[in-house]
């Protein structure tokens, strides 16, 4: 997919940052966003800023080593998480890291968002949202695990560190995060009421085929 012009991407990044905050997925200085630019560069949110206060002056352009090329602020410390996803999924154009409360709670107790019991989730995100073990952002082994998971999935929970989603646009990364949190709320409520029945294998196979035909998922 061709990249949008830089002014449009800057405007989109500001809008999505503010939507993250408005949705209650971040607090204080939590969360970060990145989007690919031409020339092995990324447009990112800076560290130490509420996502409600992000504007054009608070965005940075960095290279793939995290060196600031444009902007006066510092990159966020978890940039390596984003880079691991871009390396694993070359088709990804944007990455979102947030702390949506219910999905983050699943990760805190080491649970996956399972079973997958709703068709919409399969078509949009796939048949699994893994939960990765607690780790520091620059832990090499943790980054390897993250990359391995990203090659197979389009969203994940990080134990004690919220959720990551990605896609071919900022809007797709945002909508996938929205769905992760929405399903976490539904699953938590359903578990309180009784046993959750997963989709049957035949149903799952048909949905995954529909997902593939739509051009979604790992390539």
C-alpha cells in the first residue's frame, strides 16, 4: 500500500493519539505510536507526553536505529518493541502500544483472550491473541519472542505492559486495539456467567479462509 504524504500522516498520528486517550486506553504518559515513512524512517510520538496533548510539534522522525532525524524531543523507550514488529512483518505500516484496561488485566494475570468465540474477531485479528511473558523493553530474548509471535499474529498482550496491535495503516492498528479491548470486556463478562464455547473447527477454518481472501493477516 503506498504511503500517505507526510503532512497527512502527521495529522493522522495526532488524531489517533488523541483517540487513544479519549477511549481510556492510556493515562499519564502511557502508550506510543509509530508509522512508517519512506527511506527507512518512522514518524513517532515522543516520550513524556500525554496522548491527549500530542500535536504536530510533539512528533519525531527517527531512523531504524532510533536516532532522531527531526524534532526536539526524545523517542519513547519502547521503540524496540515497534522495530521488532516491523522486522517480523514487513507489510506492517503502523504499530500501536496501549494499556486498554480489561485487556491489560488479562495480561497481568497471564491469561490469553481465549477461547476465540466470535466470528468478527477471527476475520479482523485471527484465531489467537497471545499473551507474552513479562519482560523489560530491551530484553533481547523477549524481543525475539515478540518477533516470533508477530510473524503469526496481528495483536498480542504483554504481561504487565498492555497490548500491541499493528496493521497496514494507523486506522487498522487503532481498530484492532478497539476490538481487542471490546472482546476482553465481553469475555470477562461471559466468564462470570458461565463457560465460553469456542468456535467449532469447521467454522474457524471458513473464517480464516475469508480473512485470507480479504488480504488480512500474515503474508
